[in-house]
C-alpha cells in the first residue's frame, strides 16, 4: 500500500471531519465532499496497487476493476447527496437568510426546563 | 368447560360495551350473565364432586408459554368467590350508579374484563398463564381505579397503583423465570422444592411480586389511594379478589420455596409488618372506606404470615380465612358504599346513629364485622380459631414470633372493627339518609348472610375449604373448621383477644379523630415517580442537547474508538512510500488544498479548493489505472462547483463568524479520526485472507458481458443492481431538489 | 420462487416510476402505488411460505456466481422480516390516502413514489447477500427518507433534516470506509464469502471490522450514543412518513447488525453490545419520560426498544438471537401503529402536546382502544406480542446469567410502562382542555385513516396470536445465522 | 451574472452545443469497451444544458418527466428478463451494424446506460430549476421585490 495515498486519505478525513462539525452548512457540505473523496480513495487503495487500465485485450496486467466500479458508484451517490445538501442549504437560506445549522428547539426547551428546576431547587435550599 | 366460560366472559365484555348505549344498568345486567353461569357451574361441579380437569391451549411452545388451566378444589373455591361475589357486585353496582351515569360502556365492560382476568388467574396451572392474567388484572384495575379520571387525584392514584403492581409484575417475571430454570417446569402443580442461590433470588422476587399485588408493607401504599374507585370496584377488587392474587401466588409457589429460610423470613416480615401496620392504619383513619382498606392490608398480612409459616395447619387456616374474608369484607364495603350514597359522606366523625335510620345496613355491618373480628357464631370465628390454633401449635422461634404477632394483630382487628361499628352506627348526631336502594341492599345482605350461614352449615364450608387446602399441602386433610372447638387454649385465647380488642376499640372510638392522617408512604411513592419524571429531562438535556456539531463529533469519536483494535494490529511490511513519484506530489496537492479549504474564509475560495482537490483526485485515478473514475470525477466536480455557485450564490461571500469555543476538541477528534482511518486501512490490508478474482472478472466481462471495459461491464451487468440503486438515488435527489425549490418559489410568489 | 424476490424490489420501484410520471393525477397515482406495494407484500408473504417449507432461495442477479456478481439471498431471517415490513408500508399508504393533505399542503403527490423507492430499498436491504449492495440499499432508503422528511420545506423540517441528513451521511461515509477495510482484508464484499474469510483474519483486524460495522449499523439503528438524529427528526415529519420511518428505518440497522455480526461470528464483542444495549434502553426510556409530546415520546421509545433487540443480539446465544429476531418482527408494526394513532390524535385535537390535550377516551373511545393495544404491547404486557418478544429476550438473558442486562431490561420495562401511562393520563384521561380549538393538522377521510390504523392493530394482534409459529421460525432463522456454514453453502451451491 | 443574455456568449454556446452532444453520445456508446458510459455521458449533456440555461437560451423544464422516463427504461431493462423466466438483470448480447460506428456488439446494457443518462440529465435540470439558476441570469432589477 502506498503511504502517499494513505496520507491523502488521512488528510482528507481529518479536514473533512473538522469541516462537518462546523456551524455553516456550506462548510459541512465541503466537509462531506472531502470525506467522500477519502472514502473513494480508500476503496481504490483496498483493491491493490496500480496497473494498466482494466480494458480487456491489452498485454499488461490490469488493475483490479471491482473497487473501481464500487468507487464509481460511491462517487455518484455522494455526488447526489452533496447536491441534495446544497438544496437544503439553499432552502435554509431562503428561510433564515443564512446557512447556519440551528439547534433543536424542543431539546433545548427540555434541557432548559431541567436547568431551571436545578436553579429553583438551589434557591430554595 | 373452562374455555366455554372464558369465552363467555370475553364475549360478555364486548356485549356489555355495546349494551352501554342503553344505559349503565342494562350494561351491568348484561355483564353479570357470564359470572352467574360460571358461579352456577362451579357450585354444581363442586356439589357433584366432579374430578379436577386440566386443559391446555398452546401459544408459544418454544418459550413454554401456554394457557394451561386446572379445575382442582382450590381453583373451584376461588371461582366461587370470584364469580359469586362478582355477580353480587354487578347487582350492587346497578344500585350504586345513577341510571344516567357516565361511562356506561366503559365501566361494566372493564369490570367484567377484570373479572375475566381474575378467573384466568385462579384457574392457571402454569406460572406463565398465571403471570399473563396477573398483568391483565393490573391493567384492568388501573382502568377501574381511574374511572372518575377528570379528578387529578384519581389519576395520580391510578398511576401509583399501576406502577407499583406493574413494577411488582416485572420482579415476578424475573422470579418466575429463575424458578422455571431451577425447577425445570412452569407447571404449578408439578413444582418441587428448589435449592441454591438462584432459588433464593427467585423466592425473594416472587414474594416482592406477591407483596405489591397483595398490598403488603411497604408496597401497600397504592391500596388506600385505590379507594378513589367507585365502591363496587373496591368491594370486588380491593377486598375479595385482586388483592388475593398475591396470597394465591404465595400459596401455589409455596411447594417450591417452603424449604428456603429466606422465603420464610421475607414472607413473615411482609406479613407481620402488614398485619400490624395495616391495623394501626385502620385505627387512625376517619374515612370509613379507608378504614376498611387498611383493614384489608392487615388481613392480607395475616394471610401472608400464615402461608409463610408453611405448616399444614397454618395453610389450612389461611385458606379458611381467605374464604371468610372475601365474604365479610365485600359485605362491609357494600355497606360503606350504601352509606356513602345515602348520606353523602364516609367521614366517621360526621356519621352517627345509623342503627336507627339504616337498620338493615346496621345488621349487615354487625354480622360482617363480627365475622371479621372472629366472634361466634360466624364463619370468621371458626376461621380465626383455626389460625390461633395453628400458631399456638408451633414450636421454637416460629411460635414466639408467629403467635405474638397473630394474637396482637387480632386484638387490633377487633379494636378497629369495634371503632368502626360504634362511630358509624352508634350514638351520635343522627345523619339524614336518602331512600334505600334495594339493589344495593340485597347483595350486602346476601354476603353477610353467607357468613352466618357458613357457620350453621359448617360441613358445606369444610367441603369447600378443606380440599382446597389439601391441594396446597396434603397433610391438611386432618383439619377442619369447627363450630365449637371445646374449651381449649385456643378458645380462651380468642375470647381474651375479643375482650381486649372490644375494650381498646371502644376506648379509641370515644376519642375524637380531629385531623385526617397524612397518607404515609403514598406521597413517598408519588415522589419517587415524580423524581424519575424530573430526573429524565435532566439526563436527556445532557444527552440530547440538539446541537448537530456535538452529535457529529460524538459519532466521529465513537468510530475512532471502534477502529482502535484494527489500528493496533498493524504491520508495516506491505507499505511503500508511493507507487509512482507523481502520486506523492498529487497527495501533497490534495492535503494542502484540503487544509487550505478548511481555513479559507471566502465561499468562492472554498469552492475553488474543492475543484483543485477533485482535479488532483482525477490525477491519482489516472495513475492508478482507473480512467473511468478520473473522467467521472472531473465531470462531477464541475457540476458540484456550478451547484455551489448557483445554489449559494445569494449568500455572503465570506463564511459567517460563529462563536467557536471548542475548536480544539474538533481538531483533536478530526486529527485522531484521520490517523486512525489511515492506520486501520493499512492494518486491514496487511494480511488479506482472500484475493480478488481479477482474471475471472476480465474473462467474464468479455465473454458473457460482451464488453472490453471491465469496469463498465461490472457497472451495467455484474453489479447492475448497484447501478440501478444508484440511479434511483439520483432520481430521488432530483425530486427532492425540485420539491424544495418549488416550495421556495411558491413562497416568493406569495 | 426466484421471481418473487425480484418482484419485492422491482414492483415498488416500477410503481414509483409510474407514480412519478402521473403524479398529478391523484387517483391513478394512488392506485398504482397501492398495486405496487401490494404486489411486493404479496410476493413477500408467498416467499415466506416458500422459504419456510423449502429453505433458502438464492438468486444470482444477472446469472453471475457470488465471487463475481451480486446474489440475493432469501434465508428464513430475510423472509420473516420482509412481509412484515412491506405490509406496514402498504397499510401506511392506505392511511396516507385517507390523510389527503397535511396542514402545510406542499407536494403530497411525491409521498407515494418516494415511499415506493424506500420500499424497494428495504426489500433490497433485507435480501441482499452483498455488503456493497447493502450500502446501496441503505442509500436508497436514506435518500428517499431525506426527501420525505424535508420536501415540505418547513423550517422545523429543514432544521431537523440537516441533523438527520448529516448524521446519516457521516454514517454512510463510515460504511464506505468499512467496505474498504473489508475489501482490503478479504478481497470480496459478498457476505457469504466474508463469513468464510473474516474468521480467518487476525483477531485485531476481525474485531476492529466488527466494531466498525457496529458503529455504522448502530447509527442507523439509533443506539446510544449515536441515536441523537432520531428524536429530533421524526416528530417533525407528517404522520404517515414518521410512521414508516418508525417502523422500518432503525430496524434495517438492527437487521443488518443481526445478519452481519452473527454470520461473521463476532461473539467476542458481546459484552460491548450488552453495555450499549443496557444504556440505550435506559437512556431511551428516560428520554421518553422527559418529553411532553406524543410523537417525541414515541420517538424516544424507538431508541429504548432498539436496546432490547441489541440485547438479544449481544447475548450471542441461540435464544438471544431468536429473541432479537422476534422482537424485530413484533416491533415494526407496533411502532408504526402507535405513530398512526399519534396522527389520529393530532388530527382530532390539532396538537400532539400532552399539556394541551385531555379527555380523548370519552370523546373518541375508538382512538383510545386503537392506542391501548399497541401501547400495552410496547410496554411488554401480556398477552400481546411485545410480551412474548420481551419474554424471549429476558429469558435468554437469564439463561445466559447476564444479570446486569436483565435488570436493565426490567427497569426499562417499568420506565416504558410509566411513559405509556403518561400519554394515557395526558391525552385520554382528564378534563378536556377547553382552550384548545381543534385545528386538524390534516384534511382527509377520517374513516380511511381509522380503517388503516385498525388494520394495523389487527396485524399486531395477529402477530400476538401466531407468536408461537413466529417464535419457531425465528428460532430456525437464528440457528441458521449462527451456523454460517449453512448460509455459505446455500449461497455457493 | 457575466454570462447572462450576452449575445456573443449565447452564440458561442449555441455553436458548441452540438459538438458537446456528440462527445456525450460517443461516451454513451463507447462506454462498454472504452472509458465512458451512461453516467459520464449524462454529465456531459448536463453541462450543455447548464451552459444553455445560464446563458438564457433555454429554461430547465421537464426534469421530472425525463427522470421518470429514465427510471422506467432502467427498471424495465432490469425486470424484462423476468418475463421470459430469466433472473433479474440477465444480459442479452446482440451485435448489429450501424453506419459510421461500425459493428456494435451490445446488449441490454445499452438501454440500461441510456436510462442512466436520462436520469443524470434530469438531475442536472432539476438542480438548475430547484436552485433557481434562472434567477441568477436575470438582472437584479427584475428580481428585486419591491419593499
């Protein structure tokens, strides 16, 4: 296995994970694109070392075609999902004028209500 | 036969629900049919001495779950009580409810549903059959207790009852599972003594289950609250039937557990504590119904005590008292309900002089009360006498504890009975009463009359009770209930108990009870439930805080942990620096662009780095011998960048400044994640246990697939199903984008 | 027989395609959707009968051998789960036809076709004998669920949609990494071949792969601490959509886990599974108790109940796996029904908030009855299917002498009972809230909706009645999974 | 936008379109033997449509119809073998002569690939439509909502 490729995968994953944990949806989309690249590269690396393109009829030994096919499917699917995330971001922007991820209101209400109880309990003692 | 009657009951539930449309009284009448028939059948078959039958209906064989019933003497005795008293309670309820009362469909059907569950419970011959009906009685009684549910206190009481009995049900489930494991059978009549630590745990769990149902201290707290139910329910469930389920459970599992010290110790603790604390409660309260409820706790404590002692005679006594108690307690509840309806109150400080205005009720109360106190010439006397004899016949530690507790408890029983009778019916301000409702009077008279009749026809009672006791302990056949035991220690003790109890009761009755005692325990149980309800949001607020970045970091962290065993298993032999020098260069471009993309502040810049990475990726693909991937990657990248531009074109050029307090956590988790993926991939490929069939794939592609581009043949043929799924995904994405877009467009038009 | 497998995938897909083409012509679209789903469900039932009698059916898609191509494998486990899942979608589609428009009114014409795609994905996920195809099937299911959840474009939906999409997208990426690990280590993605080759790997690689896929499937299944997407997203979608999600989505995750981790012999991971299972059931149940909205309570219960299935799996015993399978089968319809009833409640009083409802039992006794049966089943009360399932799992736990998890399961049972009581007291009992003027959140034919719900309740009762047969089948399926050689031979022969 | 309604750009794009379409067709047919295939072809067609839309030559319409048609082709190709009793996605290889392109050996993979192409084109169209690419081409004065 090529350390260069492994390093690319590691780098893409690191930056991808860092970006998807951001608040801005455009960063999140970017992050998922990078993670998608990392996953595709992983599939390719898992399939073995480079060789000639898998077109039958040549003399040279060919590269393992299966991971290429899998990677192609993966690329297409992550392509589709990236586009969908873009549409979500556009919709969010139409609704709020921005593309920031919001926190869940009901969750916050529940967390807040229990905090209030804590405070009132502390006050009463 | 068992099935006929069970089905009749179930059908009755449906009919009663329908009949509710023509009023509650009609529905009650309809509901009474099945119990009447069943009671008659039980009477006839007992009189004719029909041999016991069993009947099994398989359900889940693999788990040993089946409906297995038996009609032995114990079951028939309980049938007589459940259905006989059941019929009387239905009649009583006809008087209790106004003709136009609400819940006409609900109440009779629920009551009959409860009756059905109880019937199944007493017939059960399998621990699981018993458990199934046990839980059903919890549910149906929940519905009955909560009948007047617009009242918040009623809802709380119903919830408390359900949670305590339901919780006990879970303990029972575990206990019975352990018992089945140890005993090797779930057939109750086949149980043999078990030993060992698992058996001890099982014994305690079963006792806890029984204690919750039979309202044993400290689980008794639901029973007084359950008095919020309409009185027919109290008379039926909380005196004669449901609370007896726990006692019955102790009785039928006794053969397995009697040898265990812990069984006896825990059982006696429950029993004695309940007997005494229940009696104290009955002396403290001033709501007549609550007095009876606490009296029930005490009486159930006596039953549990006697069963836990486990001698043949104490079991015989327990069965006898169980029988007598069902009759007299139902009668007493019926009287209290009548008083409640006719005077509008159950507070003993407001009641008085009812012996004049409600003479029949008075007679019933005296007859039933004397039976409860164990005064001749009533059935309760003979049963109590058997209990006294049983504890006096013990030896050693049992004798000291058992005899003291039972005698002391009996004194208190006489005392609270006396107090009840004096304060309600004795001298005092004469309370105004409404006209008599005959449907309420008849059942009360019949129930109290049964106590008298039972004493006269002691032979018949013996014919019912004795075989039942023998089912539990064959040695019980030497005992019988006696009208006159002769001058024995037992009789003298009994007389002493009555005398002391009368004096005590009369003395307490004269004292005013100024305040309503606090519901000790009930508020504790509610506080526990509320505590859980309060703890829940606190914990949930921590776990489910609603912030996506935190969720994602958590997930990345968990994944990193999961890959640890992989990464730690790595070998480095198969690693090379690069397959081709250009590869290293491209890797550098990819990583550098990625890092730039993370820190670039403008959206356009970010999109451009994405483009750069995509192009470099294509280069890697070309080097790797994957031209299809390279081509696709380039095209895809173009569309995505275009999408970025048109989709987010309205946004500000620069990313918004967001408060970012935990960038370090993100960095650490991401960095570890990247490292671990690298290490894991390297480790996974270190020593493959199989090789990809490259040659076969190529041959297959050319010969069968008819194409030279193996990747394409794989996509359209070998793995065409994947491609099918993939394009469906694209189609759905397109639909989704259009839907979101059209929503926005519509809003803009508006 | 082999055609039946294909029909369960193709029929809903075809219906979705045609439905998309004629989406504005309501009657035609509905008829076609129903026909497609009914064909799939019918085939699945026929398949179950066939598999139960004659054993596993294997289809080599395109005629390729498992080494090269994709196989579909209808073993007993798949054949058991499939009809239940497909019937659920069919019933919900009937409900959806009754519930013509939601309050937001946007794009109801898309729901049918999208449900069709989702169904095809579910069939494919159950039947596939190939790990990569499982990934594709997941994506089919997920992408239709993304669109179903967000296509009405409401703010709450977009907000929760982002959480839902992002978390699942990360999980999908992890799935791809997992596939890379597996392929690097074994050179195949065929499940039968993997069952052969993964046990030969060194223990670190083997367990690492097992743990990795636990995270991947665990996110779909919503186990602790990866469940956060579920309670945030489910309550925001319209009833019919949530009902399908609730019934199917997490169960696909747990289904995949049962298949993968038993066939690959990951028994050593048992203790970790059990710890996660215990925490999941307790945290889920407590989460449910914290909520004051029917849909949110029910959503958290999904999490809690997943814990039971995971417990059955984590015991890694024949009895445990049987329990997990039985629980899976029971839980799919019960959860769906509860959400449908939640929809009926919401339609009736204009809200599913506990604080703003009350007294429904006397006003709408039918709804109360429709709620009571599945609620008791969910709480594990006899004689309903939930009791049998819970009984199977707990008795397996006792058999394995795993005391802590049994205690956790019992405790979670009590908490579940309490939260069902909470709904009952809040919605069905008590005084009717006079302040609230019911604004129906959906317009449509109430009778159709009640009919569909009733049908589903009848379905859960049927499962209760035939629990014995289902248990026997689950047991056989579990034994098959626990002896991978059978599966391997069947696929390769 | 820079491109919007510029006659020179429009002319350029109009002229380039047929060429690009030919590239797409080539990719579609060559895919079985050389790099290419339905997906790549679809993206090339998609690029044409994108340019034409941004330049204001055409509007991105009928996306759903194209997708439904593409899906129908794909699904029916996959399911067709069931009708004559074969398994799902079974291949039928045919060879026939076409002027210009020579002998084409192809099979059910071809309609399958055509369906894929249609879906990809539909996706690009929906992207342009859903993200309202057309609004970018309009001058700000036209889209500005009077406040």
